């Protein structure tokens, strides 16, 4: 059984440092993980460029659904250019039609702009009504991997669809389970042929009283914790040894 790569999502310079020191193999770089992650600032991209591990930047211009109009697409194309200029490893993209199917036309446009970069298709795929159709489109588009919970709220609850995904793609792209993956929930994925997993490795933190009172913080913030990263890395190593 080969090594399983650990990707950790972060949304701050502090989180980036915690993830790298805890042993993350790759970073998904975002802002605002509380709403699922948005495109990181240029400053954060530059800060991450020399962190010592590959960095994938989220390309998502706003919170909400993944149904993007022409204005959104123009912003995303510009953000992909910024990722390239920051010399990051790649981008994380996704786009949906109103019925939940993947928007092949928008994704093809983003893929063309991202030529030469590593590309992950994000959890927009977890909203699709037809699992096999979506996986086939991902392969046709040429993305390197899909980040998915198996169309469940947590990867541990989506093992059935995750297993179907591994079988469907047959190694033609990477299926990377994510959502609620921790050292404690990893055993639920033991029957899958994992090569990469995605996790936040986060803990709850108390927001400052004044910031919360003025609406600048929700009080439910979470931040990456190096101990949680290290614990998941150790659990993956134990899995490999077993």
C-alpha cells in the first residue's frame, strides 16, 4: 500500500504555517473557509509560494452556489492568471448548471486558461444528479483530480459513491475524499484505494468579543491546528503500514 498524500485547506498565513509544520504534503489555499472557501488574495498567494510544499489556489469569486455568469467567469479567468504569476502549483475549480449538473462549457474555459497548471475539480461535483455522467465529464475535461465527499455531507457517509468513483475512473484521475476527514474518521475509508485525502485539520477558536459584537466575526471560527495535521498524517502512515 503506497503513501497517501495529505492535502490541508487553509485560509490564512497562520493556518498555512500550522499546516506545513504539521506535515501537510500539499496546501489548498483559500479565503473564508467558513463559506466553503473563496479565491485567496494575491498577497496570500505570494506568501504561500515559498512554503515548501505544492499549493493549489481555490478559484471561486463569491459565496453561494456554483452557477456562474459571464462576470463571474471573467473574474475567475483573471484569478487563474494571478495564480500563474504567483507561481503556485495549480488551481481548484468548479461550476454548475442550475439543475446541479457540472457546467462543461465554463469548466472548459477555465481549463484552457489553466493550461500547464495542476487542476482539481472541487465539490461542485457533490451536487450532481448523475454521478457517472459527472465523473465522465471530469475525465474528458482533463482535470487531474476530483475533491469529493461522495455526494454526502461527510466523506465517511459517502463511501458508496466514493467506491463507485474509484471504480469508474480506474486510475485515469485521482479521487480525493474530503469533508470531515480526521484521524478519528479515517477508518471509515479503509476499504477505498486511497492515494490522496483532503482535510481542514481545524479546531474551534474564540473570536474577540468586540469583533463579534460589531459583526466582524461569527463566533464559530475554526483554524488549522498543527497537532491535528500531525495526527492525521500519523493515521495515514499507520494505514500504509497495515
